[in-house]
C-alpha cells in the first residue's frame, strides 16, 4: 500500500513560481515511534521541527556507548534522525521544539551544532535542555540565551543515554504557549497550548507566505488537566477558518477508539490504589510504598506529593532524570514545597538506609517504569545498593504504560520477576496516556480543515489506522493524505 502511495515530490505546474513552493522533509518518526524530526522548506528557508532520539537500539544493545560514537555511527544505529537529506544546512533558519520529551529533543546535542540558527521552544522545554547542557551547578546563563564554552567534549549526565556531547552554540529563544514569534519577514512561529504529559507542550504553527503548517506531535484534548494547561480550542478553530495547508499529526494512539482519558482520571486511579494502604484491616497496611512514573510527568508527581501527605508519609525522590525534570519545574515555579531529591549512588544508598528502619513511614518516587537497566528501581530490584532490598510486602505502583517496543516489554517483564523475588506486590497501568485517541484526531482535523494531512510518530500499522480515519473525513490517499517514510521529501502545491 505504501509503495503505491509514497510520493517523493508533488511539483508545481507553474514554472513562473518554481521558487515559491513548500516542501515537507520526513526525517525521523515516519517509520517508527520516536526519533521525531521533520522540516518545512519555503523558498530558500527551512524550519526544523523537533530533533528526537530513538532509545530502542540502546536498550537492545546494552554495550553501545553513545559517547564514543561519531555522528555517522549514530545515524547507522538509527539512534538519531538522519538529517543528511537537508543538503544545504545554511538554509535552516530555526529549530523548533514542541516539548521536552527525549524522543523530541534527545538528538539536539548530536545534530544541532550543524545549524547556525536559534533553537525555539516553550519555557519548560528549553529549561530541560539547559539542565542537560549545563548541569545543575553550572546554570549561569540568562533565561533566553545560551552560548557554549570553547571546549570540546564535556562529561555530562544524559538520562542514562549519553554521558558526553559537544556543548551548543545555538541561541535559545523562549516562546510561551499561545504566543507568536516573528522569525523573519517570511516566517512567523506560533505555539498553541495543548495537553500532554509534560509541562508547556505545544502544537507548533508555522505561518509562511506559502501557507500555514500545523505540527501536532504528542498532544491530547484534556478538559480536566490538573496543571490547568487547557487545549486552546478557540485558536485551533480560528486557524481552520483562516486556512491550513498541511497538518503533520502524531498518530501514536490512533488505533484507540474514543477520547483519551484525562490526566485527572489517571491520578484518581493511582490515588485509589495508594489510599487503600492506609486501612489497618487490609494486608497492604504498613508496607513500604514505591511509585514509578515517567520522570517528565510533573502533574503526576504533584499528585504523588499530595497523596504522600494524605498518607502521612515522607516522600523521597530517587534518580537523576527525575531530579532533573523536577528541579527544572521548580525553577519555573511549577512545583512548590520542600522536596527530598537524591540522584548520586552514595546519597541514594544513605537514604535507603533510613527507609529500611521505618519503611511504613516513607513513599519512594523513582525512575524505572520501563525496566531500564540503569534506573533506580531496577538497581534496587537487582540488589545493587548493598545492604538494602525491598522489604517483603512492598507495594510497587507503576503509574505508567509500557512504551511500545519488544525490548521495553521484555525489560519490564524482567524487572517484575526481580520484584517478585523480593516479595513485592505489583500494581500496573495506574495511568492515563498523554496521546490523543481516534476521536481527538477527528476533532483536530475538523477544526483545522487542512488541505493535506500527514501522519507521523507511528509505524505502518498506525498509518493504516490514520488513513481509515482520513477516508471517513473525505481525504484521498496519495492526494490529500500522504504516507511518508523516513528520508522522503514532498513538495506541496
């Protein structure tokens, strides 16, 4: 099906306007979930949208050391998007990031230095980049710009994925949600507020002389967001009335019918499970409580803060990536209160010694919901912290879902076996996704009324499901609905 509908170029019939056209570059995330990177070219200017990493090859081959790999090797291992299809790097006017998840920003450090242009994003997205670039103790830059030191490779923590990288020379430009930034006379960039499982996630809108492109990659329509980041339906409807040329739509959950449950629902599911442990009549009473969730889900962490207070338990946070995302939120005033954060192995070992004395007085929030080998939960389960193991009867709550890949499923399965050996009780899927379901995709298509729709952040099965919806909405495969693969460049009339 895809070979028949794959279109390399849709050329303009008017030779006079040969220089006035729009091209879409499908760089990463068009054959798989993750490694997201797209680009839009109008005339002689290119805007890159996202620059994400693919963690699956690293999980599958534990002996890969990213810090030792050249850019060519990173391409070959499919760890970063292959941006060599952008032949003239000097034409790139900006790199725009939709939000701070690693599958959207994780390749910045390998690729961005090729481009002499600013990196544009919302406040939290760029704060996460600052945390990774400078390290917590070295943040001495102004809020809107970062310039690199004249050094080569620098040792840094990178969420267990990278430990060294070149520092960036790109200027950072903060564009808050529901505002615009004039890049130049030809291009305006707009960030439209939406709901997702990380603060300050945006639907990116490019206003160009050849039309409007909407890049909606990782979003959902949540009418009960606990962080009060409501989707901006009004602005999306206005854009539809003004006219949208192309919608690039992240289709990760397109196979799921209906609407994605609200974050409020996800928190209530977790709350119900946690609060059962306060009843003396139940066997779970008095045990150590452990919650693992995505480090970037700040709204979920804030809920755990409240639940720990309700249970009269001391909340401790373990893990480098969790500390990074939480301190970034603290710096922007998105989290309040005193939080105990531990990320070094020695500090974690010390605090676990305290937990061992009074397990029924503590609640641990930690990394490791995907069974990552180097995450805190896996290390405790594997008895890496000498002198500490989970007390029998420990309640472990997975407030997450498994990111779809065979290796993640295997890793979680192995983690659960280790937890079972220590006598832990496991609770799975106490979670609400951050990705739109089928009917939300229908709604955004109907609001925006784009002339052309392109699914991304999905595999071939996801494309098929998206096309079924597109046909229901009167789009035609190969004409107004395009199936792209990594490396394709499509010219839009």
